[in-house]
C-alpha cells in the first residue's frame, strides 16, 4: 500500500511538472507586471523602551521615503518552479534581477504606512512559471515586505507571494532572503526545482545552535529556562533552572544565546530592565509597533519608582493601605492625584504625548484612573455574594479547575484524610440525601488547591505571603446554580511535617464574627485560585506549553507545508510576549512574583504542575470528562452530557471546539487521503519527533503522546494546538480585568492568617469587616500594580486577528481549503448568535449572575480594548 501511494505521488508530481513546462513555453518574450507591497521602518518601530526614549529624544527617525526604496536599492530575482539549473545542484533557474519601480496607489495597502511599487518581470522560457523569488535589500534600513503579486501569468492568472516578513540590509544575511508562492506542497509533491530551496530555508531557520542571536536573525532554537535569576544581586534573586532535570521539568523556550553570568556559568545573563522589549525572538515573531506600544505602557508602570512614589500618601489615613471599599472605587470613579517626581518628569520630556497618556493613564488634571471592571459596573456589591463566588468557578476567569466530587474523603496524592467536620457540614445541606447518594447523583463539586499548594506552603509562608491551602465543597441546586457548603483551610504543622497538618473548616454565614470568618475563608480560596490561574492555567498551560510547538513548526515544517499554513496564524506574537514575560513578569523579583501569593516559589509551583501535564487531556472533551464535569453520551450535543447543564465555559467551549475540529478535519483531509500519507511525510514526522524529544523533552517517554501514524491523530493534535492557542487562552486571559480589576473580588495575595481569638486583630473582625478583609489581601500599591498588569493583559490591540480570520485572503491558492475556512467563519458567526441568545435566557442563571455580567469570554469576535470577549487566533498578549 505504501509503495502504491508513493508511486502515485511521484507520478502526480511528474505530471504537474510537465504541465508547468508546457505553460512555460508560452512565456517567451513578453513582460509581466507585478506589484510589491511593503512598509518602511517607522519612528515607532523601536525594539525597547530605552531606544524609544533615546531615538525620540534625539529626533533620530529613519528618513526613508517611498522613492528611496525604488530604483536599484531593492532587487528581486524570480526562481523557476519548472526548470532546474544543472550547474547549481538542480535548483530552480534564477531570472535576472528586477528592481522596484514607481510607487503606485492600490487597495492592497490596507494599513497606514504601507507602500506599493510596480515591478516588471520579463518572460523567459528558461524561467517559466515562478515558484519563489530572492530579494536583496541594498538600502541602509530594514522594511516589512507584505506581498508580491504577479499579474496575468499565462496559464495561471495571478501568482501571490505572501511574505509578511522584515527584510534587513543585505550585509545582515549570508544569502539573499527567499519567499515562496502561496502554493501548498507535501515534501514528496514539491516541484523538483524548489526542493533544494525548501530544504535550505529550513536549515537557515534552525541555525547552528551557537552564538548570541542578533536582532535581524530568524533562527529558532531551544533553551532551558535558565534566564530567570540574577545571581549578582544575591541569593534572593536566584531561582532554579527549569527544564532538563527530573526535579524541575519544563517546556523549552526560544534560545537567545546571551552569555552566562560571572557568578554561575549555567545561568544566562539578563538584559537591563529598560531593554526588556529588545529580548531576542526571531525577527518575524516580534510585536508590531501597535502591540509594542501597549507593552511599553506596562514596562513603564512596572518600574517601582513610578507607582510607589507617585501614589503613596494619596489616601487619607493610612499610606499603602486601602481603608475601605469606597477608597478602591476611587481608582475607577475619581482617580488618584499623581505627584510628579523626577522619573515621571524625565518620561514626560522624552515620550510623545499620545504615548504618555497611555503610560500614565491620566486625565487633564493629572489623576491616575482605571476603567470600571465589569464585575462592579452594574452592581457594586453583588461580587461579594456566595452565589457569585460559586458562579465564577463555572463562568469566571479560571473555569477549568472545578471538579465533580467522585469520592469522599477527597482524593489526594499527599494525604488521604479529610477533616471530619467537612462531612458534617456537607450532610447538613443535602436535603435528606446521604453523602454517598449525593456523590452518586453528581450533586457535589470541589475546587481543590490542596495537592498543588501544600508542598510549597511552608516556604511560601516564610515570605510576605501568609495563606492556606484550600478546599471548597459545593452542591448543585435545583435551579442549576452552585451553593458553597464548606471551605477547609489547611496549614503545615508548625513543628514539622511529621506531625501532620492543621485544618479548620468554615461554613457559610452572613452576620457577626462567623460572617467575617466566612468572608476571609472565601478570600483565601480566591487567593489560591488567582495564583493557580496565573501560574498554571494561564502561564504554564497556554504560554509555556505552546512555545515548543512554535519552534518545532518553524524548524521542521516548510512554509510550503500544509500543517505550517494551518498552524502559523495561531503562533503570532507568542514568542514575543513570552520573552517579555521572562524579562519583567516571571523572573526573580518580577511583577508576577510581586503580585501573586506564591512569590519566589511561583515558577517552581508551575514546574511541579507540568509533571502532571498530559497533551491529549488538553482537548476540551477529554478535560471535562477527566474532571467529572461531563460524561460521554451519543444522544447529547457533541457526544457529551454536561453534569451541570448551565456551565457557560463548557457549553460555549464545546461549540468552539467542535467548529475548530471540523475545520481541521476538512483541511487535513484535503492534503492527506489516508494514514500512509501521514506516515510518509518526512517533515511532519521530523516535526513531531523534535516536538516530543526536544521541545517537551522532559516528558518524552510518556506513553500518552500520539504516535502520529494516522490522519485522526494529526487532526486531534492540530485541533488541540489551535484550541489551546486561541479559545482556551482567550477564556482564561481576557476576563482578568473584568473580574480581577477589582481586587476584593479576586485578590492575588494574602498577608496574614486569620487572627487568633483574644487579639486586637480578632476584635477588628467584629468591629470593621471591610478593613479586616483589606488588611488581609493585597496592599494598596501592589493592588495598583496588579490592576495595571491585568488591564494590559486583558486588552485587544487594533491589529488583532481573531479566530476565523486571516491576515491575508491569499494565504493559500487551494480552493477547497479556502471554502472550508469560509465555512468555519460562518459557523463561528452562528456560535456568536447562540451565545447572545443564551445570555438573554433568564433561566440560565450562571450566564450573567447577580453581577449582571453576561458570559462572553468565548464570543469569537471583539472590538478594540477592554471588552471581555473575543478569541484571537493566538496567545498574543
């Protein structure tokens, strides 16, 4: 069977080349007009905050004009897809260089700053049909090459070359840059004259694994997370190397090749903070200038000298503390008056006014302001109810952790025992059912942070954080909503682990000291969940997990490969945001360590979670089944019956998952007609081998990896990758500000344990409930930093590309995939209407809740800014 398939493929390839040669004979003597669309480098295309300040301050803006790029400065040589040069290793014959001519006006220039130039390709039988071209930039500055189009090619009409790449001056490259036409070929089907070019381009992208990478390079390579420490600052800034060991397994990151530190040769040196946005990623992975501006805003806000001196003392009685909820509301309603200091003055002198407004977010009177989070927009107090506390486990920013309780005591890898009070409190609220009956009827649910947190809790509580490991038990009510039954707060025994644990159980209460204690218990749950969300659900299981897929795809799958074309849109900006995160967010002493409770143990905690990561379980149906939130049922929609019918994340997620899976199946089935074609695809097999053995090398021996021997395995794998990079990330990212922008609703830190009876602090629990809570959770300054962080992370930039969209209509020349993609887009529009209809159904009480905040995090499209909806194609922020 395999031999027959191969023979058929070769015969088809030969027939295609014969057809091209016949068409080539028609091309002698004439001229073909073409068009090149590019964008010159602009003043805003800087790669770091420091360079922005310096360049704008000095006025050193590149003066490139459209006319300067014409003439002899940029040349193009077309490469034959038909005729090979027998003197050049059978590579396609090269045409004579042609140069950009006059600027032209065209609708192809869809973005401000884009320019179009005419180009004339002289027909030559020796070249025939072009399948690629080389470009040489003799100008002194780089430009962004968007597209090249040839018009009226005999037998072909238009030929599109979709480039979307920065082209630097020729002296930066060992060889001229190559771009291929928008054809799609499996390796065995590539026209022979293009084969060598295809292989060489992949070799260029892999690099040789040595040296420090430069700004203009496009090399994709792997490294451990050995760049989070700064040993020169002392032991408080040293963190374990993540990856490459059984103790600290981790996905690989992109290699930068920076030199090691003097203090520890295994630790890579770090860039100064003001150069954070110039961290190396392959050039075409770098943010657009629009996205760069958004990240620049947070880079400034993250500098400690900005927020702390500017905001300190702006509240009436206790600097660095919120005294009551009303003071927090000032952040959104009235603003905080900024006191200018030397740092802010220097910024104001150097940064353009439009950028300054975003950096400092002030009005004309100098008040620091933030937009009102959706969770308090309609009702200022509904966030504090037990109903909303429970609803957010199904429709909040981290709806991927709640489980249906399968057994009691709660299953644990660490301790099989539970506090006996839990059983008592549960059975008091089961309306006559026994505990076993409620479990059998799937009426009990748990949010369990015990196993994740307990191994680190003793260390965490030696930092400024003071918290508990929590378990929350809930029951399903007749109206489809969840009711909290009890919260268990657990601490390591102060005398050592051999003495066991200290556990206290709290049950719901509204008034008196019991009401305050219940509020504090819920706050500790929110703190646990906020840290788990940021470090595991969000950072580990989307950002870090996807990066090796990006690297392997660019190293092993040619741009001509159908799976490269399928996955590429779902990788946009991810390496760039991850590099920025390593510099400012997740590094030792970074913003994440400052604003989430695990502090210096943050990345170690995510590292421990990676040990239990299983690739096939990232599929939404598999995840829901594993958590007991769904059971297989052939008679139910999508073949699954949800245990909680009104589970907004799961309901909407299954619609999106199904749409993605159908699109991927339609697409892959066009190129792979059987399992043998998957097995014999050399690039695909190299991609999957490298992904497992290198990109996720610490888990390479796990038995759950797909073998990549069938079309179904390929479809499932690609569906999971697209789901994680698009919909899953959207569901757990873009609700951060709508839910967490109001710190009391979703505190990220706790600073003290519940006070002991008889102390003044305990008395305050009775006399001042709001102040007792605010003294426990994140302090004022770190709250402002946290609000700044989640605001930036929750915004859509103007150049966002959403699920069901492409950045160019000519991404492939194959009609069937284009039609399948159009069908995918229409299905997503239908899902939008379905979501809108469900959000209007008052019977579905978990869709909006008492806060009157409809669930839209999996609504596919969005406007710019803070919207609480929209599914970008990729992890782009």
